C-alpha cells in the first residue's frame, strides 16, 4: 500500500482585516484576507472629502468612511466581518510617537460609531518609504510629494527615514509649490536629486521635468522625477502589516475583484483576549487588549480627556526575534494576527512545498532516463538504479555550495551620533597655508564682473515757468540827468522785483518853484527777477528804483508772461539709490556664476569682501525732468574661495579635542557655517566658524563581517548592539525563505550604516 506524499490537514478559515488610510483629502478603505500565511487584498474603495481632513466635520468623516467600507463589504459574503482595523495616519497627527489627543478623540468616535476594533496605526509616509526601500533593495533617499487640490505635502526622506515634512496650499502649479516648500527645509544642506510624486500621472511628471528649479535649492544635479500609482498608499500599509505578520502579499491592488472571485469563508469572532497593537517610537507593540486600547486612545467607559498618558513599555519587554529589512518604522516581529507558534509551521510548510516540487521534477526526469543504456558500460558497483545516486549526491553538494556562496545579507545598523558643536574665530589668508594651530585657512582671491541695469522712479521736485515782462516809465525828479544801467532793480510796493533790460538815460526835471517842476521821463522794458504769475502786475503799479529817492517808475500797461508750475526731476538721492541697489541686485547672480567658475573642490565664502561699479551710465542727470531714471553699469565683485579639504582638516582638528580615539567624524553629517566675514587687509579676511559635527563609532568593517559570518540573526544582533551608539539593527536576505542566519562568507555581507537624526 502506497502512502500519500502529504497528509491532508484541516482546512483553515480565513481572517479579514480592514486598513483605513486617512490622507489629506480622502479616505481609502482596504480589506485584506489572511489565510495559510498569505495575505490577499480582496477590495478597496476611496472617498474624497470636501475639505482637508482636519477641516472635515465629524459627521462627514463618519459618512465618507462608512461609505468607503460599505462599498467594499457589499461585494463580500455577508459572513465576512472586517472590524479589526489598522489606521494609516499622517505624521502630523503624532507627537512623541503617539497620536495627539485631538485626533485620538476623532479616531475613537469613528471606531465607536462604525463598530471598528483598532489594533494599531502606521504613519503613511513611513510605510511608503519602507515599501520603496523593499522594492529597491536599499534605504531610500528622496523627496516624496503628495499632491492634492487643496494642499501639497512634501517629505524629505533620508536613509529610509523621514527627516522633515512641510505642506502648503497649491500655488500657480504643483512643481512651483514644491519648489517653494523646499526653500523652507532646514534639516539638510544638500537635497536628494530624486523626486517621487504620489498620486501623480504622466502629465504631472512632465510638469516637474519641465520646471526650472530655483538656483538657491541645494541640488547636486537636476533632480530625477518619477510617480507612484494612486494605490501605492494602500499597498504600502498592507505590505507593512503583512511583513510584521510574517506573511506574503498576493494579488494586485490595481485589479478590481468581482464578487465571484471573492469567496471568503465564515468569518472568525474576535476572542476576548485578542491582542492588539499600537505605534510606540515608530514601532507596533503587541500588548493586552485593555492596555492597548488605553495607549491607542480607545478606552472603554472612560473620558480620554481626563485620562493621563500611560508610561511607555520597557524596551526589555520586547522580543525582537525577527527583524526584516522592509519593516514599517522598525515594527517588532512579535506583532502577528495569530499565535506566534504558527509562524514556524507556515515557514516550514513553504519550504516543504518547495522541496516537494523539486523532488517531483527530479523523479520525473529520472524516470525518463534509459538507465541500462546509459550505465551499461559502468562497473557493476555503479550499475542499475544505484547509479542514480551519483547525480543526487552531486545535486546535494551543489545545493550545499549554493547555500554557502549564493546567499547575500544586508545588515542595516542604526547609529545615534554624538553631536559636537564648536565656534572658532579664523583667518582666511591668500598668502599663507592652512595652519590649524594658528587658526589659518588657506584661501584664494576670486572675482567676477556682472553687467546690469536698474531703474527707479524720480523723486525730485522743481518749479519751472517764464518770467513776466512789461514796459515802465522812469520819472527823474532830480536837477540833473540820470543814467540807469542795464539790470537796475525796480521793486513794487508788495515785493516783486524787476530789472531793466538795458540802460536808459532820463533827463532832469524842468520848471521852477513858481511854475512847478516836471520830472524827466523815459520808457524802458523790464523783466521779473523770478518766474511766476505773481509778477504779472496790473497797470499803474508804482515801482521804486534801487538806490535813489528822486527816481521812480510806473507801468501804463499791465505786465504779462509770468508763469510757474512744479515738475518731477531726478534728485541726487535717486542717483545714490541706484548706485547702492545695483550691486545688491546682481549679488546672487554673481555668487552663482562664480560658484560655477571655481573648481568643484573649492567653496566660495557666502559674502563678498569688495564690490565696485564701472562704466556707470545714467540716462538722466540730477535736475533733469523725468519720471524715471535708469543706471546701466558693470559691477565687479571680489570674494574668497577655499578648499573643502582644508576646512575639513581644520574642523577635524577642532573637534578632535572633544572626541575620544574610538570616534570618527561622519563627513556626510558635518555642517560648517562661516559668518561675521570681515576683510582685515589685502591678504586676510577674518570670520567666525560654527561647526556642528556628528561623531560615530570607529568600526573595523572587515573584522565585523568576519565576526558576523555564520551567526544567527539573534546572535548577530546581540554582537552589533554591544557597539557604542548603535541603536538598532535590521537584517535582510536576498533569498527571503532561507533560515535567519548571516551568510558564512564575509564577502557576502553588506554593512549599511544609517545615522539617526
């Protein structure tokens, strides 16, 4: 009697879970099925909010969330219950690795109203970053952009971890909005030259490609742009949960599942002692139901606003017996939907199925071999079916060799750096070499000329017009002839002055005391001394002659022609303003052009030491009537450049005094700021150097690889955690179903050091 290859086992019932992804402007509900160690997405549906989720009324939030869940459940069997819920939330909803109280109340209300049982939460951007890391095989460093109609969010991800998130209302277009947001990032000096757009399409991607990025953004080169599918958030959340459960995700989220395709078994009830999950310090920890609900903010028969925050669990209570490369926010592996004891049977069953498949194929191949013909010439010892053992043995040897040489492991080591700050006054010298002992850094004088034009409004004022003219009669009452030279002043009684246009001779007075005297007369044209219509005197106005009491004048006809008005002219201040503003306007362009001009191993001081204008050309002079005045000139800038390595050497020397011999400076996390720049003479420029350095442990990577070779993940983790400043360790194998053991060959081990912020 032949025995079957595998004994039948009792059919396992599936279990269903709900993932709710709460994003800026929508809720995405995803239902997934857990069966036989595998996870399959059975449906998802999105509902858009009218406003941002923070501004959405609770009634609308409940309505849209309920609709998203109900739409999926309508296609499932009535026996399917999806009350166990994992929330995907925004990073801004958390503080100190816990959900903020306002949002706890909102999530509690949603869970109560919709009958959900929360078992944990994951930050959406973290989940996306880790799924990208999983798909690419290395921690991602990129700029993640979530687009929307009412808000755009930008996350800076470095080494697989979020370092900064900022949001803004959309501007003229999405790329311009992202450009503006990036200018406000403060956590990094160099931006990743990779932008990943979430919820984008080809047109949106092309917008980013065509966008001209601001020169002030510290990209090393033009950033590459790619897009993620709209379902990526749901896939990331489900993948994060699946990873921690030790299961495999099947199916494609982008495919719609019909009711015929989904045939779930009878749903399981949640036992009273079902364990739930929470997010603490970026991890989901498995705790008892009562304490989990309290941590998560869903406390039965209690008011969350009156309950103090519980203390964190002791780190030693966690059992990190399985750490995967693609975990979400370093979630411990003990988190699972079923009893921990089922993980090994699932893994063993998977290996058994693989071995069974290989054995069946090998057996079928052996049956086709003509044994007698092939082995007829072999010695008797090797004849017959016994000869078939030779390829089997060789195959086993090859499998063993493959097990030794093919596996590759990536060990990601998180390091908490020691931050050292140092201030030092230094001298940049163009005539001396770098000398840290004397605080001297060798420098080079560099210059560049920029031509530019600047215009400003004229602010000066000036009165213009014409002088009044007329004819007067000069009366001479003296006994002698009088001659008045040209320019003789005549003054009216109310003040206006006039001058004679030419000289005139007036005869003396005639007659005697008895007959009376008649003054001598002569006519002469006169002109007002100033412009203005107040000089248009009426007829018969009497005027006195300067310096004489016997001579006077009077006009028979009124004066005319006097006018006056105020006009705008170029002032001296306008000229000075243009002279000051043009160098400021061209300074940024000069820095950009000069930075391109110097070699890549040099750095330009952020402040020029000298600037001068040449070939100045004003289109108007001071006093000219004009509404605007324009200056065209060439500005010559002088600056100081220095070698990067010289400043690194100088910084290293300063920091060394505060660091022990077993620490080294992390060059990727060295921030140097030069400020208070002043030129002291032609060859020297003083400045203040502010250094912020990250010190990490000095690790012999070759020795560490040899020490790790062949060790189990658990023992390898213990060994690495003994190193000072190491905070966490992650392991990943290129063949995931192999035992959790470091490869035996040191050359098959890759060490990846991640500096924690």
